[in-house]
C-alpha cells in the first residue's frame, strides 16, 4: 500500500494529503479541542508507535488527538474530513502484540480516546455497565469494588486495556462472560461525517433496554464496528455477571505431549452442555512456565529449547505437558454437581492430575492465586512477564488461529505452529482457548526487540505461518498491523466477496476514507 | 408511501414500475427459472397475501417466484434489478400475525424460498446444522429424529415456519437455545446485484468453523440481515443443543393478579445466573386458556370478558392468574440442584403453586404433554388455536413490546396493553417471555376476520398501543406490515440517526431499491 513520502515537524505526511493540509488540520484540532489534547512530533510518537515493532514499516503517527467528549470526537472527524487527513482510532491503545496504539498508515492522526473514561452507569438489578472507550478493565474493576456492587466482570490477560477496545477487537476473558463480543449490548457511534447513531434500543430516546436487548427494530449494527473502520464507538453496554456464591478454579494437568487431543475432546462436551461455564485455557509447559519464570534459568542455548529442558521444567514446576485451566460457578450444590461430572469425565485421561481451588465469589485479589485471577474476573498484569521469556528487551507478537474445538483440529494447529516456530529457533509457548464451539490457538512469540536478527525472523516467519494455516484450512481472527492485508487475503470465497462487501460499506459510511484506512485490510478507494 | 396505481393480469403494478416492465420481468423469470416456479394472478395471491388482514392496505403481490437454488436467486435479483421490479423475500412466509407472506408494497414480486429446503449439514460433535431458507422447524426436527442425532433444537410457538425466516425476524423458542439470533452463526447472502457473500469464517473457502465461530476477520455482517432488506439469506448455520439426560419442565402458578411483579422479579436472578436455562413464558389466565378452550364456553357477551368469567376459568382449569413455564436441563444431580434453588426462591410468593414434570432428554412428542413441547424442542401447531378464541373466522395479530426483565416494567407494560385492548372490547390474553436481560410483552389479539367492525378496531387500536408504549418509553421489536413505519418512527434518537444509517446502507447495498422496500421502515430513494 502507499507509504508516506515526506517528513515535517508534524511527523510523516499521510498518503493523499499534503504537508499543508495536514498542518491546517492540526491547527484546527488545536483550535477546536479546547479540553482535549493535540500532540505532534516526538510527543506524538512517544506512546503511539508499536512498542514491539519487528518490521521496517513505520506505522508512525503524524499527530495524536485526545478528545474528551463525543462532541470533540465529532469535531475531529469533521476536521479530518475537511482536510482529508486519515485518522486511526484507539480506545487506549493497549492492543499489545498487534501493534499497540500505532496506526496502519504512517502519517495518520491517532485518535486516542483514553480521556473519555467515564463509567456512565452500573445496573446491579439486570447486570450491566455502560462505559466510554477510555474505561480500562482495571478502572471498571475498581469502580465495582469501591461501590460494593455484587457483580463479577470478565477481564482479558492484561487488565490495562480498554473494555471497548478489547471487545471491538473480539478479545476475550476467562469467566462465563469471557466471549466479550457476545456480552456487548448496544453502542453509540460517531460516523465519519460526524453523525451520531445509537444502536439497538438506544435508537429510541430514553429506552431503558439499550444495554439489555441487542435487537432493536430493523438490522443490527453493533457487529459492523468489530475490527472495522466504519465508525468510532463512543459508548457501549457490557453485561456483568452476578457474583456467584462459590467458584472453583480447576487445573487439569496432562502428562503426555500426546494428551492434547483427549484434553480438548474431554473439554468440548462439558463446555457445550454448560457444565463448565468458563472457557478453558489449555497451555503447554512453556506457555505456563513463561508466566512464572524465564528461559535462561533452564536453558541458555540458541534455537528452540530442547525436549530435555522442557521435561525438567515440567518436573521442577509441577506442570503438565498440557495444562487446562477453567472454572465452575454457582451455589454450593451446583458447583459440586458440576465438579462431580467434570472429574468423572477427566478420569478418562490416564495420569492426568486434577487440582481444584475453591474461592468465595466475592474474593478479592489478595485472596486469589495470581494464576486464578482471570477466572475470578480480577485484572492483572502478570502475563506481561511472558514477553521477557527470551531476555533482551522484552517484546512479543501473537498468532491467533481459529478452529473447531476438536482434538483433531487442535493437534493439527499445534503441529503446524510448533514446526514453523521451532524452525525459526523460537520456543513454542502456546496453546488454546477452548470455547463451546470454537477454539483459538494462541502462540505468543517473544523476542528481543533490540536484536535485528530476531525481529527479522519474526517478520519472515509470520507470513509463512499464515500460509501454513491457510493450507490446512485455518485462518487467524486477529492480526498485527503488518499482516492485516495478508490475512484478509485468506478470506477469499467467491473471489473475495467479503472484501467487496466491506469496501462497499466503507464507501457508503466513510466516502472520504478518513477512518482507520487499512484496518483489517479494508482500504478507502485512494489506497486500494 | 406510494401505492400501486394500476392492475393487470399480472396483478397490481408496483410503484416506479410500468405494466410493461413488470410483464417483461415476469417473462424473464419464467424463461430463467427452469426448475423453479413463477405464479401470477390468482395463483400468486392464494398463499401470498396476509391471512389475517385487518387494514384496507392491499399488501398484494404481482407475482410469486419460487427459486430452487442459489443461482436461481441470483437470477431473480438480476432480472428484478434490470426491470426495476421490487421483490419481497420470504423464507416460507409463515410470519403469521405480522402479515404472513404478503409484501409491504403491493405489486412486489414475492420471492418464496420454500423450495430451497435442504438440511446441508448436521454436526453432532460440535452441535450445529447448516440449513437453507425453506427448512422448517418441523423439517429439521424430523431430520434429527429420523437420523437419531442426539441433539435438541429450539422451536418457536408454531413449528411450521422457516428456521431462517424466524431467526431473521428475531423470533424465539423456549429451550436454552431459545434466543435464535444468538445461536445463529454464519450466513450465505445474495446481494441485490447478485453477488454472493459468505460471512464470518465462511468467507474463507473450506474453513470448517463457518457455523462455529461468529467472528471471522473484520466486521461482522450477520446482524445486518436481521429484519432487513439488505440481502437474501440463502444459507445459515444454527447451533443445536446436545440432548441432556434429563429435563424438568416447571409451571409456577401465581394466585393473584398482583403477583406479576413478584413472579418476574423471582425469575430474573434465576435466569441471569443460569439456574433456569430456558426463558420463562409468563401468561395470564386467558393466554393459557385460549390454547385449550374457547371463549364462548365461558362467556358469550360483547366487550372484554368480565372478571368473574376469568375467575371461573382459573378455578375450573386449575390455572393461576399468572402462569410461568420454564425448564431446567442436565444430569440428574444438576437438575436437582437447579430445582432446589428454584423452589426455594418461589417460596417467597404466597399461595403460589409449583408443578414439575420430568422427562428424559430424548422424549418424543407422544411422551410429552402438549404444553411442555416447546421447552422440549418439539414442534407443534397447538398455538394456532389461540386465533380461534373469539369465534368467527380465526385471525390474530400480535403486539410485541421489549422491556427490561423487572416486575416494575412488566406491570407497566401489562397495564398499558390491557387498558387499551379492553377499551376496544377485546380480551387481554397476554403475558411475557422473560429472558435473563430482557422481557417481551406479547399480546395476541384474536379477532373475527369476517367482521368489518373487529378488523377496523384492530387497525385503529394498534397505532394507539404503539403510542401508549412510546409515552412510557417502550417500543415493539417486531411489526405487522401495516405498522412498520409507525414503529420505526419511535426510534428517533438524534432526529432518526438510526434510520439515516439504514438508508445509507440500503443505498450502498441495493442502489436500485429492489429488495423488500419498506421492510421495517427502510425505503429506497424512490419511495422515501
């Protein structure tokens, strides 16, 4: 795609835009955002470039604007439209491993919504919150606890990100409400021309079911905002789970490398029937180990860690070759009935160790083992440690592949990822999030950001991983900025009919092409 | 909106279309649909007008085409686009109470997809089916039973309708999979220009997660097809529940009219926490009675049935003033643990009678009480009896209002509906479908189709009901053809921004405006 061609004090100039028009837009931003913030030059780059960059592509902003209200967001898109300056919207920009707060097109003005951070409503009767994009998981958690609301939220691996941002990227957590796109209900959206739309029941002034009933009258629009560049979400409803009386977090440790298929096939029916209510995180030895230790403690050689070193980690830390963590929730009787059934099913896997930990539903962070916090809806930042596995300057990127939740598919994905990752001399620290009807293979590739060699390897390896997956009939659900086009290319049914549909929607909703060009491979006409 | 202005042997000519262009289109349909069917004149009207018409609006088709394949659907839209003939798509046209198979705009050619009726795939491992629009609930049920698939489906009140049609209208059933829009996954869509799109993972050729993972890469498109005129859905994935070992259907009969609030407030937390897995159908005495008896047996006077007659029905048939039916599913231990909790909560309502019936999860129709079949996923046509309540030629229309699932909201909606319905001399046979986070007030108004007076009353009463609801902050989620514009008008946030968005999408996806003009108040430019 087009690259920025010139530099100025305001940073790179985006394609289709002159230095003058960019400068005029920035002046207008400064004049208009009286409460908000406008950053240019080094200040713009400080927090809005890829923290874990591994390609030569810049992904550099020309400026950063931080609106504080819906009206300021409307001002921003109108100014951008007038001067044809591309924007790149982030809620808080913590999309770590996928590009962070950096824009796909260098020279874009990053719209950072972190200053719009109000929890607008919490309803304990029906269990929901209405939030702005700047509300982080940790903010909502603090809000719930400090008000003693008996509600349990879902949090992803890292609690520092935005609820809206994570949900729009189809992120997930680990409680029964872990599939964030399914517990989201109703949005307020600023369109590219500044029009303000509320979806679902919010389309009716004062209707009290905005955050409760997804339907509304006529077509649903919320899913159009997922991984898209069709609008800017300024409010979103999200469902919260009533705090259960009891939670038991379970860890099933399988002894053999070959137990993966049995583990997934044991989990699937229990998940589909709802006996296990959370998803199950199935991690291999290195995935679990990288959260609690570092590589050099066990092995300091080049290339992928050898089998013997992995075996010794397994033994020393009491881990399985595959480790499934999940939880059951409810009254004492229901939790026990669930556990009885779960235990009896896992008896089918020889040598499997089944460990449970009981918590009160309202247990606080200090009462919960760090590894169990995700299942308890308690935000943490522990997982950031995984990026430091290899030593050097910690960096990581993620490969996230969708598949049916079957042992066959899990083994096939594991093998193709492991082969390619080890082929490049990286360790395969990975596993699956197993849901009732889909699994997501996750391989977290940690590397030394200061090593030219490692960065180059990551950049070469990823397209090969995507190609390996496509050959086997799989595709990622999410992508680093650098591979959005490559992944979108895999979705080729009927000569890329899905892309044609997206382009048609893009042209209708954002004819000037100012909103997040290139997001998920959706480009405005100028850049196609 | 525009009315058809002329008649011909091909029926009414739609607005924006000449008699000649309509005739040319029909000739082209006949030449092209070699396997499908083309009906005109009386044959077109026979099954494709409103079976329960109550307004003077015609809602009459000019012709009916019955394609047999995706290719024939593509041919139909291309011919319609060429001749600018509006189409009106129905899956099987059993949208009874809301207009049936009749088109919003008289003179439209009804595209009836009932000949595309293949169950393309059933997957027992992950629990889903991939179906065509002509597959009725009863067809899929027979398919599952005749193949002994251990899967339980969700069925709405009447099993004769299309799975796809019902789902796209946001219809619902009564098992844990009763909210059909949430268990739908992946679509194939013919756009107005004949382009063929697959959504979600189906956008990748041969990806096996099409019916399993809703996300895909980039924006989601499925919800755009709900209650819309943006495309024609030709395939859809739908999730199926693994047959549980045990099901216990519960009926909670509340003694007093004033128990409604307590009933809903007792149900809500049990539903949100998932102890009760199905929704709960809360019907008043007359709603339940109209399924099993008729009005004249108890009262034959004019006007709404008096209190004493209702009391005598209650007593004679052993009904409550409010009756909540729902079910719990699972292993013996889980069902028992659920029931223990449910019973203890309902003890809080004085005089309430709690009746349970136990079934094996694989019970067949002959083993299940007719009133419990919906909770067991067994299609039935019993509810059609309700339309005959008043005598005369049976007809009915439905008023469906969304609200938060609280006692306060239920009472407010009940009161406003009852007052208006009784004011017109109809009986209030109604209640609520209570879900974890929303309830839908349903009032089935049965009338004598052959009575000019009753039809006129229904036509006058409905706009008043919509207006009463709007004043109280509520709106319907679904509508008869005659009131789509009126209801769409209620969704007025930001000077009808939601409608503006829909019109923009309509113009982008169907610039000629041929697909179902007027559907849910979404009109093409010519007819705005």
